[in-house]
């Protein structure tokens, strides 16, 4: 008999996917610190997805919304071009302090990072239109539709937006009408229906919604 999670997904499959790529000591330490701080870091499956996307497009300029303890940033940097720069935005200065320590422990030079303390929706409008290869979002789900609008503006043709945690809460239950579930269903619809985007929804971790800006 197959044991399934609350959302119907087999535990054995999810565990296999999440354990497919091992995290190193630096990433495990960052994850532990993130859990202790309540940052809920992206899982190994979702992180591997981010690294894959960054590597596939040779990303040199990446924007991350939600630094947390640095787990997702470590995955992104692992896939980016060796001269790439990660711009990471978070409202919590303590989280960014912890993340900076993780990046340093992983051997990334300060010039590879631009950590900005502030609200994502206040910082993003100041960034350059079409100046980025990848935008990664792992923040408050209620703001995801607005983050998508900003991401599409920031990305070059062929650039990728990746949004984590899109299968959380009651998003798969049509009757769930809490703000988070409603926003996640709305952003999934926006990505699917936007003719500028080539979309993909992946059941990695808590869900990874990705799209390429059509060339």
C-alpha cells in the first residue's frame, strides 16, 4: 500500500526526490539556523531546482526575494556563472547577517553578493528593467501576484522566474479562501495565462512554479 501525504502525494516519492542530492555541511548548518529562526528554508528538492535553472541559463545576474538564512542563495550561487552576482532582498537584518556568514563559509567572495535589507515590493521598483537572468521568490504568498509583475519587468528575454512554496496551505482545495491560498492560485493562473511566459509547475518540496520569458 502506498502511504500518501495530506495532499495525496506519495511520501516515498517525495522523500526520494528530496534526498536525491545531498547538502554539504555549510548548507545543513544554514538550514538548521533557518529552522531555528523560523525562516522555513526551501527544501533540497526545490533548492536543486533553483540551481538547475540557474545553471541551465548560465545566470550571471540573479534577484532573490527572501534571503532567509541563505539556503536558497547557496543553491542559486551553486548554479550561477562563476562571475555572477546574487542580489538578495529581505526585511529581516538578522536573517541576512546569518546568510552572509553562510555565504562566507561556502567560500563566496563579497563581490558575488549584494544583500539589500528592505521590503521586496519597495526595493524591486528600483532595480533595472530587463537587467536580470533569473528572479527567485520565496516570501509572503499573499504578495506573489505582485512579485510576478515585478519579475517579468526585471527579466531579459529568455530569463526565468521561479516561485517557491506554491503548493502550500489550501491551494489545492478550491474551497480554501484564505488570502494565501487565493494569492497562490491567482499567481499560478497568471503565469499559465500570460502569453509572454512559458510556464512549468513542479511538485518539488512545497511546489516550484517556474516560467521563461519568451524570446
